[in-house]
C-alpha cells in the first residue's frame, strides 16, 4: 500500500486534526478487521458508558451502541452533527 495515502480529513471524519492529531500510529488503531478498512471502531478509545449512552439516546429511532451507528449520526464527531 505504500506510498498510498488517504485523506480522511478531506472526505470523512477528521482523524488527523484537532483533538485527534497524533493520537495513533497505524491504520489498525481504528480499523480493527484485518484487510477490511470499511470496518472501524471509535468506542475502543471513546469508551462511553453504554448505559449512559443508551439513556441519552432512548428517543433516537434505530439507535444502536456501536461505532458505525455513532458515525452515521455524528460524522464530524460532535453531538450536534
């Protein structure tokens, strides 16, 4: 894959800037399924209490406590996305 590059900040979640700058050293830190970069985890580092998140989202239709579901509603990472 080298010297391939991918601009996460330009198209997707801003993982190289702001609060996330310098927080990891490899793709596998977020992409936890070898060979499938479509699978990612946010909850690994952002270990929100599931019970608290379930309570905060009790009125959100289709809510599920997993990274892909979080990203669908919060693609820029903040609460008001």
